[in-house]
C-alpha cells in the first residue's frame, strides 16, 4: 500500500528507462537479473547465475540452460568478476530509486558506502517487514563487495603441507603458562584443547599431547552441582565447553573420567519449551547451542534425554527465505549458523527438511557442502592452494587468510578442510562432528552425510505400498493413503524437490529444457515438426517433486462428464465421477480464477461473445471462459504440495520392478550409482508419466516380446506396452499480431512494482499461468467440441528469441525468415488444439508419437486456424489492432496463403504439444481439455479400488470385444501381480494379446 501511494511509477535505474522494444534484449535481461537479485537473494551466486545468458553467448553456445543449479561455478564466477562494477551500478540504481520513492532521503546518484550504511537503520524493513532478512543481507553484500579485505597470495607461498611444523606448533602451544596470550584466553581453554587435539589426531600425532594432564583438567572443570563443564575452573559451566570436553574424552575413550549422567542432566535442563537450548543458566539462546546439545548427547548415546522433535522444530523455525539459518527465528542467515543447523538435522536424521538447492548457494563452510553432497561445486584445487597459503612457514599453524596470525582454531579448520578435500597426509574427518572418522565409526554413529544417503538410511525397509512417481496421480493416491488409511507407503521421485522459483507461475517456462525437465524429444516426424531442428518436437515432462504439474499452466478443466461415463460400465455413473471431481477440488487442490488479466483476455471474451459463443462456468460445454487455475495465494499449487516429507524420497530413480515368482514385491532403485531394493507388501503403484511408466514396465520384463528379447530382458508378460500414445496437438504461434500491447511484456515482468506486488501480496502479472482464457469449439457444427483454444498473453517472438524459441526447438532459418519479422509488432497467441486426436504413437526404445499421421487430425487443425482468422476479424480484436500475420511461413511459399493446402503445410511445420506437458495415454481417449483434473479424478478412483479390492472398476466392454486398459486392474491380466498403473501409462491390451 505504501509503495502504491508514494511511488505510482517506480523505475529501476536510468539505463532501464532508456530501454525500448528495439534494444538488445540482453540489456533487458540484465535489468531483470538485478530485480531478481534484489527480490530473491542478495548473494553473489545469484548474480553469477543470471549472467549465464551472457556467458553462453560469449562461448557461442546454441542454447542456454535455465536450470540455476547446474551452471558451472568456474564460468559464472569468472563472469561475476568481469561484470561486477557494471552490476553494482545497476544495483545501486535500484536501491536509490526504491529508497527515494519510499522515503525521499537519498540523492539520485551512486552513493558511497557510508551513505548506504546510514540507511541500514531506515530501510525497507520498516515498511516491508517480510523483506528484513533479504534487505539486511543485501546491504551486507554491498559492504563486502565495496570494502573487501584483499587476499594476496605471494609467489613464495607454501605449496605443500608443512605437517611437522603444525605438529610442533600445536604441541608447544600453551606450554608456557606465564605467557600473556595464554592467560588472556582462559575463557577458551576447553575449546582450545579440543581444537588442538582434533588437529593432532587428524595429523596422526595425538601422542604429542599431554593426555593425562588434559583428562585431569577436564575432570576439575566439571561442576558437581549442575554436571556441566566450564572452559576453565572456576568459570561457569557452558554447553559449548561441555561439548568440547565430551569430544576430547570421546577421542581418548575416557568418558569414565567424568560424571556422564551429570552431563546428560545438565544438557537436558537447558532445553526450553520451544525446543531451543540455552547456553548456560543465564539464558542466552542460539541455534549453536542446539547443535552443541544434540551433538553432545549423541556422542553419549543419550538423545533420549531431550525432546529431539522439538529441537528439530526450533531449528527449522530459524530457516529463512534463502534456505539458510540464523541464530533464532527472524535473524539473518550466517554460514557458521548454517553449519550448526545442518549438523543438527544431520544427527537427527532430518536433512529431508532442508531447501538444499536454495541453501547450498549461501554456504561458505566446506563441511556443510560435504554434508549436502555439494562438494562438486567447489574448485578444490584452488581452495587447497588458498589453505596451503594460510600456513606460517616459520612457526607452523594456519591463519584465517595468508599473512595473518596463526592460532589453534584456524589450524584445526585448515587441517580439517584439507581432509575434506582428500589430502592423503591427513586422516578422514567427519564433517558433522568435526572429529576423526575413526572415532565416529568406533561409536557406531551414522549421521546423514548427504541427502541421498539420508534417504537410504530411512527407506531400506518394507512398505505396504510403493508409489513410483510424484506427479498428479501419484500424489493424489499418496494424499488419500496418508489421510484415510493406516497403510505405510513411500513415494519415489526421480527428480529433485520443488524449486522455490517454480512457485511463481510466470517462471514455469524458464525450466523447460532444464534439469527439472526430462528433456524428451520425439524421433523425426513424418507428418509434423518440420520447422523444428531435425524435425524433432520437444516434450517437456517434469523431473521434480510434483512432476509435470510443476511445469504446466495449472489449468483445471473437468471436461465432459458424459465422455468419462462412456469409459465405464455398471454402477459408475456421471454422478460418481462428479463426486470424485468435487472431492479433488475441495480436499486436494486450491482453485481460483486467474488473478491477473491482460487486455487480450477480455478482448478474446468479447470476440467470443460477438461470434455467439457462450461464456462458461466450470461445467463443460461449447464456449469460452476465464481460466480456473490451481494456485494458493498467487503461487503454483499442485497435488504434491499436500505430501509430507516423511513419505517422499527424491533424486531416486526406479529402474525396474522386482518379481518373486509371479508376484511383484518391490522395486530396484538407483541414486548416484547406489542401487537398492525397496519392498512392498501390498502393491507397487506406477504413476511415472507417459514415457517412464512403459519404460519401467519394459525394463521389468512386461512389454512386446520381440523388443524385450532384442534388449536381453527376460520376458515376464508379452503385452503391447508403449502403444496408444496420444497428445493434444496445436499450432498457430505468432499467427495473430497487434499494433499495440494487449499482453504481458518483458518490461511488465521486470517492473519492480510487479515484482514486489507478487512477493508481498501474491498478485500481479507474476501470477499469470501463461494461459488466461480457454475456449471449446466444434469444427463440425456438432454439440460436442473437437477443438480447444488456449489464449496466451505471449507469442514465440515476445522475448525476441531468448527462451521460448529454444523451448519449441525452432530452426534458425525459420526463426529468421518468419518469427523475427514480428519484432516490430505485439504478439498474442490463440492456440487451437485437437481435443480427441486419432493419431496414435508408441514408446518402445524410441519415442514416436506419430503426430498428425491421421488425416482427420490435420483437418481439425486446419479448421481451427480458420476459426482463429474468424476471431481476428471480429470488431473486438480489430479495435485493439489485431490482425493475421501476413508473412508466408518458410517452406510453404509454393502455396497460396491461407488456403487449405497452405494450412496443411503450415501445421506440418509448426506443430506444438501445447502447454500441458504430459498426457494420459493410459486412458481410452484423451479428456476434453487439459488433463490435470482428469488425472486427479482417475487417481482418486484408483485409490478407492486399491483400498477396497472388492470394488471393481473395469473399463467398458463394447461389442463383446474386450478393451482392457491397464489402469488399476492390471493385476487381472497378470495373474495376481500387485501392480497398479495409473495416470499416464500408455498401456493398452488388445483382444488378441
């Protein structure tokens, strides 16, 4: 509200104001990147990621991966260094204008740091509390960038490990008890012993430490009343020094030297009702103390003395928007605190609760990266050179940076860091406990060292049900199993957990072709995809928790209930199907009308009304309507968002079903090369997508006999698995142009107002699902539609070739001759899609959907393009400057434009798989509309059949010919195998099978 009142037009910076639609697009992207930087995460890594576009351009790469995680560290870090000054200028420009608009207290120039620092006490936190952590980190990042403490590594720096000097340094350290420094560090005495002994243990020289003196010293530091241990007698007991003492005695295997039960009682007494821990009796609260408490008690095998669940709950309450952790709820993220919190969760076996992909960008502590299995992000060779340069060649020991004074603290971490980097002269260190791995092994402690190992520690057992795939169907069944039964189950997802950026609906297309997408392509098509590179169409399928529902347009369309009724026989009527839809809509999804509408949306509805089409509600019939989308508070919502982390494992690929005789009793899984078997007592439910479901079945020995034998796969059942592949095919990108803007532009996206509007209120253009209006039409003048219109506020050329072009796989020459000519116009899209295609493809070893192989499908699309022309000629669209693109499509020059023969050529070139990336080919025919709602409904029916085996729901019988589709009664054809195939399995059993 304050922003709207005080700054109706908020410009990012002077250079951004000069950008217009004819400028180089990267200049817009650069400003877009800075808004991202301001909005999402103020760290160097984000700048590096957003610079990937320029880097790829300079490296002459043909495509850009928008998967933020996988851009290499070396390339992006070099780019950051190269463009740092320029980026800071933009960053300051945004800060100046936002702060000026809010407070009017900044001069419009690039300030020096003291000016910005003075704003620290009066920044966005005061007006926008939720931005507090972000803005404070942003300020800190600027300060660090402007006032770096240069690291100068001299030519004559140490290049090898000075092992003997470090041993001598630590052995001598503290022997002169009259030394001034020794006496002034009395408050650190216990930790100093731990640092020195651990380093000596790792270097294989613990015998140089005075063992008996150390044990006696620790014994005298234990408070007999509280049981706690102090840094030095007679200081007060503290949980930090209690931990250090326990670590030392554990390495010496001399816990008998103290009152262990007294220590346990002391630690337990410090836990508070919210799960946190005080450091001592004076009540200081910090996540570091949670780490100390959990580690201390785990070393003593006494975690039972505290409420571990509450301890974890408190740590998770300190997690910030960036995935990092602070000292308490609401405090900003810090690398040391991140290590403490990650270590706590590792010991408590709760790494699953982390936002790993967000968190790992903020980590500066190498042990945290080791725990999270992200060491590959580090340039190990350069880091080792830096650590070696921190050695003192004269005295021994390590400092925090080259040239500084050495101390035992940094000596331990220098030695431990080299151990984590694999230095052969140092023993392995455990990254959680910062103790020798051999000690942790002796104690038989097994903290979670990476997310993947964590999964296998938790899942190596039996479940009642195994659900393969966390897409729409799998998540619906999992949700109902969790809320309505006592069955145990596990959902196995090959992709990662949801990415934070995917919550913003508008950003979905940015992840097509990324590592969150399976990146499937068809084989070269005979009747379609001529305009695509190698005549291959891309099929986006989500490789992420939630599957393709995380990449789609979030559109909820029930479809024709009568059409569904024809799939069934017996008691399964229209009313039963409607009941299933209502259950999904009221209990699983959050449904709303599109919150942001471009001018094109209302224009299209007016045009439809002008042509006599009805404006629809949620029920299905001919006509148009604004989209109903699955969003919650403006953020993408899918069926997987209902899942509890304890029932889900990600980054685990199911390779095949394991059979015991004639019964499936588990699945073989693979994660990072680690194979394991998970067992199911009652059934394996396959919901892995239209491509991966038949792939798993074929690898398991269920499929076409000839194919399986050619691949050396033992045949369990000869079935035509992989047939009946269907897809909603469309065409018409950039077919309709406008003389003025009626849709969403790149400048709308980077406008700071719109960015803030989304992240504060969950509204604005960032909530657009990519499709605002849908329509259902008949090209044959019948009461049932055979065509769907999707009205998109963008066209292929809207971003001038930076993203959407690569998503569609358009050839360069097609782009240059046709789409680039639309740069001087505004683009909106009316996309006609075939609702019930007759073309059928297959997936065996190759993916061939055989798009447009049936002439009826081509005729439907041709008629669809004629209807688009009819809409473009309405008064409503002409009033906003709409017209048909008059440019001949390349390859169709020999045909008179807009004739049937021209359109036949056009659709064969420009063939699209629409914006719902996966289709339910397990179904007899495709639903009449976007398939997400239909899949949810069928999965709900599947659940009821699984839970109530006597409830049989076979598909229909027609003319005494059995059309048995492998949906939920797969076991009927496989003599009792408990395999249930749901959602999108491309599976059909013909009569002669």
